[in-house]
């Protein structure tokens, strides 16, 4: 969403990000009109952080006439009971749409999609929803699935990430679906690093159960027990499982060789010289982290997880290795194969860089723009 916001802004569109909260750590948004400020600062506006604690932002403290931002969370003094809060949240969103008068609302992920469709369409605003992960995961409860079935028919368009995602939806919804690729961060479009690679294995993503960093840590501990002892595992990102994973590193005896650098800027510079990238997820849509690692020419291992994003990217043993979800033996074999066969690893990495031709911003952003312009009627 950050990449698309910047692209459309630079194309001359008026862009506003409508989010619930101000997170403590966020992606940097080029041309942002806002900035987070301390309490009591000039022009400080009270909003909520992700824990619903007070946070402050100057909505016009960034770039003049830049990408705007609006916050939709109910503040503490606005909250009542659960049912009333739900109604008030919907009304607050409707008020936001009435004030912004957008030509189009683009919504990402699960519950947000349902909320956007049930509020903006009542104001006769066109809404495109995007299912970013496996639909089975985004709509994994009876209530969410019912909400999706009740609202998706109102969408002006539905964007999915992979061919496998289409199969989840009934025909009347599938007819509105289009597969649009992610816009790759331009910083990952570069010539493949040539030279001695760092003896590191890297993962990039949210630290949670779905990303399954624990499986890779167990495999890393086994694989490097008697060989490859000089390798490190670097796991970039933050999330609810950080402490649990750090404790696991201690219990596996790899705490000195397993690092958690957190959420960082300029990811490409940190990982481009690594020997191996691993995605071990149980479920994914079209994983940006895998696309970006392949664009850099890293030899990659990915689970062949639903709903098929990695399978759309990787031809097994040609430009990466696909393994079954949760298969520790297959993961260990793939790790050893890449780390002990430099010629094979080089072949995978060189072939992987071809994703640049398919997912570079000039190609993907133009597809999004053409699609939006058709819906808006430009």
C-alpha cells in the first residue's frame, strides 16, 4: 500500500491513507504530509497507537500538500459498549468518506475490506478490496466469511495475489476478481551482487507463528551442528513471537549465531550479500519478501504454501527450491544443498533475478493504474 500510495501521488493523484492507528514502527512513506510528534507539540492531534494508548501526530508537519493521513480509531473518551463501538466506528468511517469524497477507496485485508464495503458504498463511493494473504486465513471464521459473502458483491473490483486464491470464492465474487502483482520496492532492482557471499541465512517478515521462523531455527541448529558452523541466521522483522523465538535460540544453543535485528530500513543493503533466503510460511498470498530476495539474486527456499504465491514465483530447482509446508527434513536437505554447492546456488540466484522483469514497478504499477482508471471511468 505504501508503494502504491507513493506511485499514485507521483502520477498526480490526490492520495490519502486512512488507517485505524499510528503504529510505533511504520514503513517510511515518501511525500508523507504528517509526522509523529511528542505530546504538547505545536499542532499535535491526539490519535491512538495499536494498543489504544494516546499518540500524537501533526497532520501537516511533513511534506506540504503531500500524501494525507486520516485516523479512524475511536479515542478512549468516544468508546462505549462493544456493540455501540462497532456502530460508532462505522459511522466515523462514513463521515471520513463524506469529507474526503474519494473517486475510489482501496482496502487491504480481511475485516478492513468488510468495513470499507459496508461504509463507503453507502456513500456511493467505489471500493476495490484486496485480499493479500490466503483467503482461507483472512476469512477464517464463520463471522468473517459471512461478512465477506454479504459485502463483496458490492465491490467495484477485487484484487487477489495468486491463481490459487481465486478458487476460494464463489462464482459471483470470482467474476469480479483480478490478479494484480505487488509493486516491488525499486531499491531491490539492481544488478546481482558478484563476489564472496556472507555466511548468513536471512529471513524477512513478521515474527509470528504463520511465518514459522521456529522451524528454520531448528533446522539451522541441526544443519550447523557438525558442518557449516561459521554460518549465522539473521531474522529481520518484529512481531508477537519475538521473545519466544529468542528463548528458542537459547534452548537450541544458537543464541550467538541467531540474530534478531528487528524492523529495518533499506532491507536490500542488509541482505543482498547473504548466501540464502528462506520463507517458511504456513500460508501466504504473494510474498513481497520472497519477490524482493529473488530480485536481488539470492538463492531462495520457500514452502509451497497455500494459496500458491510461492508456486507462481518458483520453478523448483530452477530459480529456487520449493518444499512442503512444515517439512523439516526437506528444509534441512535444501539448506545443505544450497550452502554446500556454490555452482548450484549461483544458478538459482541468477535465474531468480528474472522476477525483476515481471514485478518491477514500471510494469506492476501501470497495471494497477490502468485497472483503477477503468473503474473510476477516466
